[in-house]
């Protein structure tokens, strides 16, 4: 029988609609919770797998690992010309400059210069940037121009040493003057100071006199670059190779005595700036390891300020050290085989890796030459950039132990070996040789006698 009661039909319809609605909601809830669970699982998988992989490859993580290395062991840079900036801008008046503030603001392109021996150099060093760069130890260069040879080179050299003493004393909460390998480690690791050492950049500043060499040592000088970009009376500089003069003098007999006296004193022999023959002669004669405080690899940039392969092999046999220079003209710009129009951090890394691969990681270090060069690679514009460099090396596969060697362990080894030679020769009397009269002396008329 087909009989329909309207009231019952309406009630039945409402019940069905309610049931259908509940089923729809139920299905929607199932979908929602299913999606939520899937999303949560995806997030958990991402946290477990994705993030660690990302971190491992991220630049920030590599820089952080590099910073950890530089906390554990001091970054020792072989050459910084900040003392020359004091001479160039403020006549060596250390107390007229606030090194706690950005030197780029204090020394601008319109700041009057007080010395015009060199073109204006952009300020690349101050205390905030040194701290950002995690510099643990710095060789400050005491430099005098070649134009002072045979004139007042000693005076300028002494002034530069005095400038270093003054700013180290002025900021004694940041710097500490050290003269030994252990002193570097103690200053940085125990007292959180930037260990400050002095390098004499140019043998012309001893004015052919071993007594002056010894006096500089007494004032704290711990390496001497045998020449700058000019010959001394007893050693040839790199321009002999550039100009292809055919000179093979290298070190004269008196130059050999200079090297021997440096060994006796415990002063490190620096071969940056010298001619190839001078490099060869000095390495052969020296009883201690030598350094190149700010030179790079000739194979990667054919500039005669750089170190050629046969000399690199001699450095390894000597257990010495090549501290890579960052100046773009010695890295890639305008030199074969790269002949780049713009240098980058990677070009510097290419030099570091080349030396590491050719003679070993034990014989390479850092000698950036900040405040002594006009232009630098992109990414290495000033002293704050060392962690970025070490971070990129870490990303390229450098181990923590190898980064420590590059940062400073290699230099500490060299310095300790130089000190061991000094200890062995403690009974050797000072050399008292004088420059022979037949050797060339610029402006001899300025000398009263020998």
C-alpha cells in the first residue's frame, strides 16, 4: 500500500538530512586529520633529515665552524702596514687617531696626507674590524721607502718601530707586544689579546751595519725582509727578475753574514720582495726555516713577487713557510695564467690550495698585506674577512686540523725552530764584519767612515 503521511515524511527527511550531514562532516574530519597527520610526518622528516643536510652545506655553518677554529688557535697574519698609515696621514702621531673607531671615517679620500712617498692607501684596519676578523696575532710592518736608502732609512725604521710600540701601549686592553712563539699563544689564548709582533720591511733600514740589525732586534723586531723593492748593497730585489738584468748576485758575501747573524739572534729571515737568486742563496745558507711574509704562488700569478715552483720545493726542504698575500695584483688581476679583470676570494683560495697541494699543508700561511695595498679581492676587502675565507675553505673540504695549521700552527712551528737555532748558537759571538769598501753604497758621501 502506498500511503504517504506528510508529517512523518518531513520528520523522516529531516532525519536523513541530519544523518547525511553527519557523514559529510565525518568524512571531512577524516580528510582533515589525515592531511594534518601527513603534514606532521613531513615536518618531522624535514627536521630529521632536511635541516641537518642544509646546515651542513650552509655558508653560515661553515663560517661558524671556521670561527670555532680561530677561537681555539690564533690566526697569525704575517704582514700589515698600519704603521705606515700613521706616517702617511698623521706624521706618526698615534694619539691623534682613535683606533677603536672606523679608520675609513678618519682617513678619507679628502684627508690631507703628511707623506707622499706612496699613493693614498684605503684604511683596511682598526680594532673593531680586527676583532670581527678574529685576528689572534699580527706582524706589524716597520717600513721605510727605498728613497731613504743611504740617507735617513734608519731614522724612518726606528720611527715605525716606535709607532708600533705606541699604539700597542695605548690600546693595551687589545694588543700585547710579544717577541716569542710562546708569547703569541699566551697573549691570545690566556689573556685574549692580539699578539703584536714587529717585522722590519727592508734591509736598507740597517744601513749595511750589523750593529743596527742587533739594535732593531733589541727593540722587538723578529723578522727582517732582506730587501724591499730595491737592492741593498748586499742583496738583490725582485725587480732584477722583472727587468731580466741577468744579475745573479743574489746575496753578496756580506749578505751571507747578515743571514748568519739573523740566525744567531733568533730573527726570522723574510724573503718577500727579494730576487729569486737571493731566495735560493738565503735558503741554502740559513740554519733556520725562512718565511715569505706576504707572497703568493708564481704558478697561479706570474709576478716575480711570488714564489716559483723550484723555490717552493726548497721552502719545503727548509721547513719554512709561504704566507699568502691578498693583493689582487699578486693573485690574479693582470697576471697570467688567469689575467682576471677582478680578483675574488676564490682566486686567493686557489693560491692557498696550490701551495698546499704542491708542497703540503705544513708550509702555507696567511700574510694578507692589509693597509699596504690599494686594491683587494672581492670578499677580502679588510681585516674583518678572515672568517669568511676560512669558512669557504671549510666548505671546500679543509679539515679542522688543516685550518689550524694554515691559521697559525705552521708559523708557530717555524718560529720555535728559529728559537731553537738561536739556543744552539748561544755561545757564538756576534758577527762584527763590515761591508767591504768595494761593495756599492748609495750616497757614500753621506757616510763619515766605514
